[in-house]
């Protein structure tokens, strides 16, 4: 049966820190709960000293998520490590991840220090981390461009100091599979105490080789891999964990190793990340793309119908792709509705179900078939709404190729009804201008995305926005069969986050 490969998920740390993917505490918690269902071995929840928000997120994940090891990143500094432990100490199982430096390029230009000093600082940091926590991972940043002798010395020193996992990051996505396999083999041959630690690899996709590099490392003795769901991450992203996991599973006859992942949760995990961040994978994305299991060519369809094995190397069920996508309609009852939400992985209170059910009934009046994606859109919107400072009561927009786009908006703020109208270069712009005039919180739209949640002319439109307000930025989302309404609500969702923060004086 081979050996177990540890799956270390850094979606909430390395993934989250890339542009467009930031998540608040509540969103990180929801994502972490799903990662626990997927049964990853380690969740790296954040970089606690980097911000108050990151600290709170790591702490919340440590307090609430059971199962996986909860990990936080820190530099070699004592204050970093203490701060990380402050957040991690609540976890059932915790890991401190200390980040040193491997390459001369980073030593000279980033840290302005020497190899000798790096070894000393790393030993001290690992020792300090071990005095707090039994499970300590050490990573020399940019290891794939490091001098081989130095890398061996550094790893030997940190393992002696108590590191239980040594991670080799290809920080800049530079290495190729053959070289990476050879590097891991060399470390196993030349670092005398290497068997006291688990070897891990952390791969980036700058050359599209992240997963291939991980597989080469596994073939040469690595037993932990670090990546993200959907391959999100800085620049071209991190290696996509779902691809690595399914490669090991589908080609178990070749690799001979296994993971503890519940692969049937892969699809749901990928979808949840997409709906939280508003960035979905491309249709041809391996494993989780919309077309990954679609057979278009007639000759392929014929083969698949007579036996799926003709063109499918894995089944859609193995990643948890829902079979029957039409789920509910106008006449579905509350019970069927609640059951379906449960199947989709949502654990809602009675009150939340009731609110979602009334949105569902409204939607069913406008749209014949309700798909899983529609339900997700309803629930996601509900869960992402903060305590609303402003509520949309009414919107009317006119547009056309011969008229000036105009919008009239009525909002409610507690018991006060506020109304205004504005013109714009389109109906969405006009609606946003009107909202700005009412709220007195002018925003600049940084990003606007609209997407049909399902197929069909009656599909729900889901709008994601990022808005820069005076000194504060927020994202917002909303869904409706009317895209102008969805656009206004998404913008208002962002306004409400900022207004709510201002009211409470801190981040939600
Ligand atoms: Zn990275």
C-alpha cells in the first residue's frame, strides 16, 4: 500500500495573500471547516504577526476546527513565534512553521545576512518554537536556488534543533521535475539526521510544473506536499492540491502511495473557494473545471455511453461531482430544501434556513428549475451579509441606446428611508452614483465581475465587486435574476461592510 503522503493546505495563507483572494475571519473559518471535511492533514491558516485580521483568523480556526493540524507561519524572530503561538495554542493539534532562508540571492538582497548567521538564527528559532510546541516545521525560502552544501548544513542544524518537518520550497517556481527529484534524493543521502524529520515540498506554478515537481519529489522520498485548492496563490499560483491528490489516486498503480483525503469532497471544496472569493476556475481546469468530465465529441460520447472507462480515467463521483443537477422547483417544500442544503455541506440554524427558504421561494417564482448552484448563491449571499446598515428597498433603472442611463434608489437605514436618483454611463454606474449620494460614503469601483450561476436565459446573475472607499476597501457580492438589482446589492454589501466596521471600530 506504500506510504502516506501528508497533504498540507496553504489556501488560507499562501493562497489568500495573492491579489483578489483575501478572506475575512468568517470566510476563512468556513473554508477551514470544508478543508477539515476534505480531511487534509494540515491547515496553514495564516501568518499571525502580519496583521490583526490574520491573527484573529488563525486563532478562530485553531479554536473551532477539529481534525487537521492547525499551522501558522512566522519568520525567525522570537516575537513572530510568540505571536503565532498565541493564536495556535487553542488548537487540538498545532504546528509552528518557521521560515528561514536558503538562497544567497535572498540572504544578500532580502535579509542582508550571511549563511553562518542564517544557520544560527534558524537554530534559535526552531529551539524556541519547540519549547512551545512539539510540532515544528522549518522552511528555507527559495531553497531550489540555494547552494547544495549550505542547504544540507542548514537542514542538519534545524533537525538537530528539533524541527519535525523540513520543507523545501520552490518559492519562485523555477525548478523542473528531474532536478527536483535529484535534489530531494541528495538531501536524503547527504543530511545525516534527515530520517528524524518528514521531508516536505512547497511548489509554485510559474512554469506550470508545480504538481509535476511534487510528484517527482514524492518519488524520491518527500512525504508531505504543500499547495492550495484550485491552485490559487501568488503570481501563477501554488501547485493545485486536487490535481496532486487525484494523480496519486488514479495512478496508485505507478506511485504506490496514498493520502487520507476524502476525494468526494474535492468538488465542493473547489466550489466553496470560488464562491467565497468570486474567482472561479477556468472551464478546462484539471479535475474541477466545468468541462473536466464533459464529453463533447460524438465519438467520445458514444464510447462513454457504452462504458465510461473508454474516455474517463476517473469517475465524476470520485470527486463528488453532483450527478443530478436539477434539484428543486416551485413546489418543493421546506424539508426537501433543508435536506438539499445539508447535502451541499451547509450547516445552518433554523432561522438561517427559514430566511434562505423565503429567498428560494422568491427565486422559484422567477425561475423554473433551481440548481445546486442557485442554492449556493442564495446561501452564500445570506452568509456574507453583515449586519446591514443600509438595506435596499427599491431600485428602478432605465437605459437604452437613445436615453441617458438613470437610476432611482431607495435605501432604509434603521427606520429612516432615504431616496435619490443619479445618471451614469450605464444603469449600473447610475445605481452606484445614486447609492453614493444617499450613503455619503463615496466608493471607487476597483473590480466588477458578473457571472451566470447556471445556464439558461433565466439564470441567476452573481455579481462580485471590490470597492475602494476613503482609506478602506471592501468586497461585496449578491445574486439575483435581475443583474441591475444584483449589482446594486453587491455594491451595498461592500458599503455595509465598511459602514459596519466604522460603527464597531474594528474589522468584522
Ligand atoms: Zn509559496
